[in-house]
DNA sequence: ACATGTTCGTTGCAGAAGCAATGACTTTCA
DNA sequence: TGAAAGTCATTGCTTCTGCAACGAACATGT
């Protein structure tokens, strides 16, 4: 018997991730016209406070260039502010503007609702599911 | 407290999927220089026999244009053959060449090994994990 | 102090994805 | 039958990703 794509985990994982991302992207696209990388940068900033491009790049699984360009767009849109680091002048410090924080408050609520929706779809196994994802994302 | 990206399912799903896809892509890239869409088209063909671009597009979560271009590359590489449909001349029938089947036999074995590796990493919850993925991929 | 190597953010560029439009063909229905 | 609508694969075109290269700023070792 030949290979079964439908049972293949990398494939199923890709399809599920793409579908879920799309669903959620529609929400914040409607709310603020954000792309996926922009959303991730904002979300990370909301949690971590001021942080460099490098930090985000490492924590958020986005290429440096993607973070850099997303940050520039977000800056001109007024959601975040760039400033130089005190002692290390190579670093650029990113932080939310008040508008950015207000936006993230709204998006955070939307995200929480969406998360609840997903958990409902997953049923009681949601916890174990999330743990399994961590294991897969763990080490490359 | 502000939003926690790390606990957010769509994010974790994306990261895990990207990481797993990358790991596996390295394998078939080394074996045959395939891209992800090319791999998916071949894998689907191996299972379904001769099939149209439209079929693959629907079953495999790839844009029509992506399937079309992947099929063209695979044809010039000699892994598959295009031919016209008997009665409906709009359709293009794709099927593996003998070389393509031989390739998929090798890749199928590699994929099975990789799947086993993943299941080992997931432990006993692998079954439930796969079921959860189906639920998420189910309906948009 | 100074040369070498590293790290940071940005930019250039080749390749890929996503979407609409096109041309060829088929179905439908008046 | 014949016109309109639908379906199929391909092709253009814009946008984005991913990688390498670059200039600027620090670190290290002599």
C-alpha cells in the first residue's frame, strides 16, 4: 500500500494551523488591518514591554527582516514607537504607544474569545493538545 | 494582565507546524530537491492514482496556481506525466511516471520513519493529538 | 590603541504565495 | 440549437517571505 498523506502528521498540522490562523487573522484584520507578523509583534510587545527587534525575532519565530518591516509599518500606523537603547546604540527599543496599548486591549479580548472557541471545539483534550504542541515546537 | 502570546493556540499551532514542516522538508529536499507543494502533489498522486489539478487543489489545501506550477516542475523533472481527460477536455490528468513511483516509494519510507519519530516525541497522546487536529481543520 | 571578529537592524534581491483575469471547454436551459 | 453561465487549468501581477549582504556599533585580544 502506498503512502497516506491524510494520516501524515506534518501535513495535518500544516493544514490545521493554516486554517486556524486564517480564521483568527480575519478577526484582527477586520479590527485593525493587521497582517500576521504585525499582530505577533504587537502581541509580544504587549506582554514584554520594551524590547529589541532581535528579541522578537527569537521569541516569535519570525525572520529579522519580517520583524523589522512589520515594526516600521506599525510605527507609521502609530501603534508603536522606536527609540535608541541607552548604552548599546546598535539596539532599537520598541514599545507600544498609548494607542497601541488600547488596540491590544481590544485585540486581547478578541483573542481570548477566539481561544475559548477553539477550546470548546477541542473539548476536554485541549490541555493535552497544547502540551503536545510544545513538545513538537520544542527543539528543531 | 495583558495578553499572553505563548499560551495562544493559533500561535503555538503555527510555530509547531512550521518547525515540523521544516524538519521534514529538509529530508525530502535532500532526497529529491522537492519543495513543499511538490511533495504534497506527489504524495497525493501516490495515493489517489490519476487525478486532476482541481482534485489536488481541493484535497490538499493548496491554491490552484500553486498546484499547477508544482505539477509543471514535476513534469519537467520527470516525476509525473500530464495527459488530457478522455471525455472532458478541460481536465488534465496527472499521474506518476515509473520514476515518480519509485521516488515515492523511497519518500514514503522516509515519511513513515519521520512519523514514527514524531509519535515517539508525542508519547501515548499521539492518537488524541491527531484527532484534535482533524477537529480544528474540519470546518472553517 | 587598534585590528579582528561579532552582533544589531536594515535593505536588496530571487523566488513563492495569493488573487484576479483569461482562454478553452462543457453544461444548462430557453 | 444556441446563448448564457459555469468549470478547468494556466498565466500575470502584486505582495510577502527568506536569505545574504551591508553599514554601524560593540567586544575581544594583543
